[in-house]
């Protein structure tokens, strides 16, 4: 029974690695307007720092523009300053009613940098998956030393290997899709 929990724990860790990678890749700008590039921006609101999405409506009216409509007019300057101070790299246009972010087209050099960054994120996810497999195999070995059957241990190691291969393949697919998105002009 403990052997099955080892397998389940390994799959949970691998799934978490995949989900983390997908989340990290959504924050990498691919030349199209995506509200997720603003997820890391915090603004001061009544004395505490809150995510930008808590004080404004953020939308993408077209593929090259992000609009931000503050729920309270006095917040416009604060939001504009937070965007300027962030690492988004886009200068906001504030007309007093709405803030617009024009997404500039990516240069070939910048596209290559983003692909490199995406590959680094994918490699970190693969390392996490490999570590989950190693941890599971170590736990199986420890369980067989404590009396679990060797057949169960071998079956679990084989199942964990299949999980490892499945998640590595999924990571490659997610990376490939992101690279295609970045390199498409």
C-alpha cells in the first residue's frame, strides 16, 4: 500500500512541475497582448500593496493593446507609476480615463532571448520531474528494505518511469508551442 502512495506522490510532484512551467510561460511576452504580463505588478491601495487586477479592470481590446480601467479615478497615477517602475518594459499612455499599453513588435534578437528564457524554464521543470522520479525510486528502495515485496517495488519503479517519460514529453510539447508562439511574427 505504501508503494502506491509513493507513485501518487511522484505524479503529484511531476504535475506540479508541469503546471508551474505553464504558468511561468504565460508571463513571457510573445508579441501579443496578454493580461498575464501584468500579474506581477503591485500597487499601493489604502496603505497596502495589492495586485493590479484588484484595483482595475484589465482587458485586451485587440492583439496589440492592453487597456487598464481603474475602479477609482485617483488610482490612475498610482497604476501608471507602478507600470513604469515594473520590468514590463512598456510605457503606458494615460489619458485620465483609461491607461493603454501598446505592445511593440518583438525584434528577432528579443525573440531569440525569449525562446532561450522559455527553454531555461522548461529545463528547470524537467529537472523537477527527474528529481521526483529519483525521490520515488529512493523511497521504493527504502520500502523494499523494510519488507515491501520486490515485485511491488519493481512495478512501482516501472510505473514511475512511465510517468517520468509522460511528463517530460508534455514539457517538450508545452515548450514547443511557446517557441512557435514567440517566433511567429
